[in-house]
């Protein structure tokens, strides 16, 4: 006898990257965290959190944070929905729009596998459309799949590539359902699709505070879309899904764009150098617009992953078709990247 719905019994569940205990002496380059600390303004906001704000329920719409997003991204504040991480907004979107065999979830593969997990939980039928060679976007196949929700991660993980704006615009124009453009790594990219929400009422752009803002431990993300689309999502989201601490710290961080941009530029510089260094070791790195690099290994990728782990360095290895010969490596500080390269040299020799 099972206590669970058939959909839950049938699914595997999402497996996050390894998370060592705090204080463990390890170089962690496996879950695409920002290697630099949060904004000093965010840390000051955390220090100043008042006990009264913890005693009372938080603002259910996180309006202070929405106003900060409005100022930073030049979108109206009432076009913003806030979630407990952008994963929360993904979940709300699927619960609101997708169901069964008729209201499908569609996305190209390989991509963020949580799309599959959340769809299986609903449950909703899933259509996974393979990317073309060199990650060419299969627009016709995505449109033909007729999704109630079509997910498009750009920059994409684990590949790191960005989808050209003209292709995102064509997809938005042609899909019959919602197009969710997941921009978790937009702070490390050269462009954003945020303005598409003003062109198309079926587009939502998702962002996170985990990557560019160094707040992965806070759990705060948001979506930007036409209020007509957000109206249905607000019916589904938890009443108080964002706590008072996250609102205060996230607002301060969002308002410190200069610090975020400074850290993002350092990551991008390190990303360029790391790609060259990996290539010199025999790796074939993909061009990346995120804070990580996906690289084909010069020898057994799983063995290299395990060898690095034995040396106290975590990277991500995906044991799945098309990725079994590759490693995804988060960009660390210059010092962390140098230690990674030293370890790889010893393993490859």
C-alpha cells in the first residue's frame, strides 16, 4: 500500500547538487553560487531587522522589494510577483497553468531538470524537445508541442548558451500558451529578454537573487509579467511566501546595483580566463553566458569529477545522455580557479 498519489510514486524527484556542511574545507564549484559575498547594504539590512517585523506577518506581496525591482529593471512594480526563490514562481506557474494530457509543459533539453520534477508533481504531460546541433533552438518543434507552459532557460544550464532575442520573440509570438523565460543567470549575460513582457501578454521573465546577488541561502526570486497574467498566479501562491527578513535583505541588495554589477564583472573576467585555461588542458569548453562553464573532458569525466572530489573540490557531473563526457564548473574566485586547475593538471597527468 502506498500513501502517495500515483504521480508521486512514479517520479524520481529532483536531486540537488552536493551541499557540504558549513565550515567543511572544500572548494565548492558545483551549484553555481556566486563566489563573492552579498552586498554590504544587504548585510546591514539583515543586522537592522527589527523584532517587531518578525512578530507580525510579512507583506504578502513584498511591495518594498517590488518597488526596488521596478527601479532597477524599469518595469512597473505591479508587474512583479515574488517567490521563495524563483523555483517557487516556477511551481506556482505550473500549478496555475498545466494539467494532465491536454495542458502540457514543454521545454528543450538538456536544461534545468526541475521543470520535469514540478510537472510530474502536478501531474502534467511533459514534452522534452531535443536541442539541435550546437544548441540550435528547435522553434517549430516547440510550437508544435502546444504547451500550456513553454519553459526557456536563457542563459541555459548546464550549457551556458543564451537564446537570441529574435528567436525568443518568434517563440513568444507563435506559442499558444505561456512562455516562461528563465533568466536565473542574466546578470552574467550580455542581454536580457525583460522587455518582451511589454510586447507579449503571454510572457513571464523569471529572475533569482541567488546568483548575481549572492543570496542563494536567502531563497528569493521573482517573475515579471503583464498583470493580467500575474492575476492567475496570485490566486495560487502561498499567502505569505516571502518572510520579512528576505524582503528587507532582498530590497537592500536589489537597490545596490553597483555592487552586484562589480561582482558580476569579476565573475565574467574569471570565466573568460578559466575557459582558456581549461582549453589548454585539453577540455572543450562551451561559450558561457552564466557563472559556470560546461566543458567536454579530455578523459573520463566521471573519473575526473571523483578525483576532484577526493581533493576537496566539488564540480557537477551529469550522468545522462549527451552530458556523460562533460563537467559543469562554477566560476570561483581567481584563487579557487587556480587550485582547480592545479588539481586537474595532476589528475590528467
